[in-house]
């Protein structure tokens, strides 16, 4: 995702403050309460790695593919709630699921947002994470070609150069789309590029197609005239909010505060669509109409509790990990899927 640097304090509330919103019950967060910076560098491991620092600091990510995170950060709800308890809240931008997973694994962040497939892949390979909330059901991936391309369907990708960010939903979307068309990744030349770089490569003619992700994909449509030749919401694996297991064991109250804030934001967004759109546009550096398209392809009105619906999607994607050599064997995938979800926090979330 586009890594636009923003201040890490709640001073940015001025944008949404246009609406003169009264406080929305921060008391509901009181019962309960480390991503990537704009340069792509991880925060110092010592900030979250030591238990003493972790006890005083809550570090979580925000991402343009996770609109709820943008709202929570902008409104400063966690800062308001936890500041009086001596907890410092730090925000770091994730450029994609692969980056969020990298920092979760390294202990540089405590809570991070990824696609569901990326979370399963990470746990299958030993990352100590649990999914504690489902933040969206997005139709955020697609196979994209340039405006003058003669490729009209996925079958036409045979022998072509395709950009994708491995370990993210667009990558697994591409794998599934190829399989449905009777192809595999061995039938294309895969260029592993971060999402924004994939778009740039497509616009420069360095690749023939790109497995895109919103809002960059929506911007590519509006600004470059790029075309989405295939989308399928069933090939997307939901938006997962993940936390390190050691963090959950040591600070369940902070984990609960984060999930409460997510549910507060889920209720807030439908009542403040214009403000949410403006916020996404600013953070992502996109036009308001592109932000509108992106939000229109993102379903937030879903249950936050990870369960059977997400399991069914991941059961289809898991075998692809093994087939592509991303995970040694199916047993590792099955074990990871059976232990990925922690429903405790979302089940008792209090958005009030």
C-alpha cells in the first residue's frame, strides 16, 4: 500500500473534527485496553521486544487497506482511554500484509492488520500470531492490465509477466484465478513487487499485468485508465486483525481495548461516510472519488468474530500454499488453521 507518512499523535483529529462530533462513549473502552513506517523500515525491536516496554507501550499498525484503523488513529480513542493508565500508543503504517506479518514475527509490533490468507500463511510457517478480529470483507483484489492491453481474461496471462506481492491477498487471488483458468504460476513470469511498485511497473510497461489491491487499484483505474479484467470477492480472504501470542498472554486488557475500538469504528463509519472518505483520500494520497470507489468495495457490516465463514475461505486457499512451495506440507496448514483464531476479544467487544 502507499506509505504516506503522518504524525503519530492524535493531533490529526482536526480533519474529522469538522463534524463537531461529541465523544462517543470512551468509557466503554476502559474495561479493557507494535507495522512499517513511511520509509519501509521497521521500528526498533527493543521498543516492543522487552516486556517492560511492552507494558507501557501499545504499538499497532494503520493501513489504507484497513479503513477502520485510519478512523481509530485519527480520532485518538485509544490515546484518550489508555493515556491515563500510563500506556503510550504508537502507530506505524503497514504497506501490505507481508510487511505487517514481518513485523509481527520479529516482535516489532503487537497488533497488525493483514488479509486472512496472509495470516494463515504466517502461522503455518511458525509466526506466533492469533486473529482477534475480522475488520472487513473486501473485494480489494483484481487482475489489472494497462489501457491498451490486448489481454482480456486470465487465460491470456500465459507466458506474460505479472506483478504481485507474494504473501498477500492479491498474490493468492492471482493463484486462484490462474488455477480457475487452467494455469499456474509456472505459466507466467511472476515479478515480486510491493503493491505500489506493481502498479508503477504496469504503467511503465515493465509487466503485462498486475495483481492489484485497493486503493492503489482504484487509483490506477481512475488515473491511468488501467482495466480490471477479473475480480471475484470469493477469492478474497477477509481483513484480519492479528496479535502476537505473547502480547495476548501478558496484556489481554490492551488487546480488548483495541478490539473495542475497532467495533466502535465499525459503528462510526456508516454515520460518517464523508469524513471517512476524506480521511482515506488524505492518508492514501488519492482523489476523493477513488476513495469512494475503494470504500464501496469494502464491506464493514460483518461479524467481527473469526469463525466458520473465514475457515471455509481459508480451507480453499491453504492447499495453494503447499502447491506453491510456501509451506512444507498440508499438515502445517491444517494445524495453523485449527489454532489461528482467538474469538475471546471480538465475542465480548463493547463499542459503546
